[in-house]
């Protein structure tokens, strides 16, 4: 290659293409380009101010979620995670409660699979094929054969505050709490270091409301079903 040709090419990037005017906007126009979603992930509802609440389940690092709540919320999460392109793997002892959802998810494409407790095979998760494992295994879920890893999150659903809950909550990257009894609320408040007001509110939460929390952040979120979700799953409910 001659020096003349070298000057006209960018090494490793090919020849310089035709020149076009840059696409620019003024500072005053930037506000009109704002999006209502604060992060990338699964929309799980709205916060107290009406802002969209998004849960990032598809991550390059292990991510564990513990939800003490109802099947309805777990199923809405699974359905919406499938819509983001994740494969949903459900480990459950009540397959009948998931069958209709598994058949409807993905618009006919096989994106949700059901497995008996302790029978989940390796999933081969990757950036191009992320996986969300939903463990619906009752009050005392056994140790899972498939655990969280790169591009594979695990959501463990507990109907109540069981003896297994404190350990799962401490291990989890994110904890969701729906309506519980006052005694359960007091114990959860101690585990999660909640304020007195947050602790008291846990026994009065409406159906569809979840307190999501990490070590540093807390957020009450209302999950509102779309018409399609309501037709498939019914109205929001805490009890199954």
C-alpha cells in the first residue's frame, strides 16, 4: 500500500465514507427527547410519584431476587421478562397454575418452560439468550440445581415469611415484599432495617403493591396489569 493510499484510508476501518451534516439538537430541544423509563429492563409498575419502575433482570453478573408475595405478581414479572427476550424457566410443584401462561407467552414461540422441583437442567444462558429462573417451590424451597450466574437471574417466590426466608433475603440482590401479617412485618423490618413507617405499611399494602428493596434503596411499586395480562391472569391479588 502506497503512502498516498494510506493517507486516504483508516487502518482497520476501511475507506472514509462520504461527508454528511451532523445530526444535532439544541440544548432547549433535549427535554423533548426524554424517555419515561429510567433504566433498561422489565417494567414492573409505577412508583408513588407515577414514574415508571424498571427491574433489570438480564445482567452479566449473578442476580438473585426474593419475592414474598403472590403468584400473580411473579407471573406478571415472568411474562414481562419474556417480552424483553429472556427465556423463562419455571421450577414449580404446581405446574397447572403456570400452564396457561407458558402456552400464551411468546406469542406461540417456546420461551417459557416448566419443570418439576429439582428437575431444572442447565440452561446455557448467554448475553444473546438470557435466562430468568422462577422458583415457585413453596414455603421451604430446596437448594436449587440451577443457580444464578452471568445472564441468568433467579427469582424465588415465597408465599409467606417462612423459616427459609431470612437466609434467602440476606443472600438476595433485591427483595420484594407484598402484604404480610403485622408479626411478619415486624420481623421483615428488622431483617431489612426498615423504618417504623415502612414496617407498619407492610400489613396494609393493597393488592399489586410491592415494597422493593436493596441494602440502600427502598421503593413502593404498584403493578398494574395490561388488558392482555388481565385477560390471562385476572385481577391483581395477593392470595392464590
